[in-house]
C-alpha cells in the first residue's frame, strides 16, 4: 500500500461547481497535512496546511482532516477556470520531511 | 523576490553524456532537495541536503549525484544519463527540513535519447 493515495483524475467540472478532492494515507504519525497546487509546467506551491484533525478555511478553499479514518479532503467553492491545476496531497510527521501524493488533475470548464 | 531558480528549463541529451542541472535559492534556506516527477508516480525525492556539505539519498538516488558546497546552490549531476532518467525535475528548498512549506523551482524537462 502506498503511503499517500489520491485519485489521479482527471476531474472535469463546470465553472461555479463545488469541487471535492480527496486523499488517503497510511501513516498514523502524520500530523501536518498540506495541499500543494501545481499549474501545468510549473513547480508546486503550497496552497493550504492544517495541523491535526479538523477544518481550515481560506477564501473559497476548505481543507478537512479526519485522522481517525486517515482521510484528507480539499473543497473548492465557486470553482474558477484559474483553479485548473494538479492538486497534491502532502502530509508529514512533526519530525520528518513532506511526503507527496501522486496528485489529482482538475479542469474547470468555463 | 524570494525564489528558487533552476536551469535549464528544457534539456535534450544523449545516453552517456554527462550533464548538470543547476539550482539556486536566495532565501538563505538550510534545506534543499531534488525531485523527479513522472506520470502516475508523483514527486519522488532523489537527494536532499540539510545544510552545506551535508547531503543524503532520497527514495530514487541511483544514477544521480549532488553537491552542496555553498548554502544557496545545489546542483544535480547525471554522470552517465540513460533514457529512464527522462523526466521532469524540480529543485525545492525550505528554511529547515521539517518545515511544511517547500519552495519549488520551475522545473527542468530532461529528455535522454
């Protein structure tokens, strides 16, 4: 079993839709949960991070962590064409490096 | 502007011809790392460096070398490239190895014929 898994997509939605991106992990020691966004032909950039379980909201983006089921979600409200990118789930422990999931490709159609 | 600079952006070479991909950061970060990204496999760490003169293997180090003689620079060396090293390469840095936020370069698309 891979340490971090994501549905690779591609996921295609109409503009304005609510998007749900999901990630599962196997290491119960993960405490920090990041989402990186990667535009085509660019390096990933940190979008959001959450510590432990719970929700965190930043504008149209909400990150949700359920440590009991080892499940991480990123919700995008009122999706825009500029949200078209690959989203990388990236958890880590308190003492080790970031581990990247394979990413989910999202396309928001105008 | 805080950034990680990689060069070149695109590189086509032939099997066995030594090449170097440069990486430089201007944020005084201690931690630097190289990744390769392949479809379906995600980002895989090649080598990393905790500080000057301190480097260590990542998950896929075979066929690569690195050096960290200065804090800002972390070049990736392929002494005898092979076609299975055709990939998209990213350099990244962070203040410390345990930081959540990594800063990535724009990538180097390497094709080995």
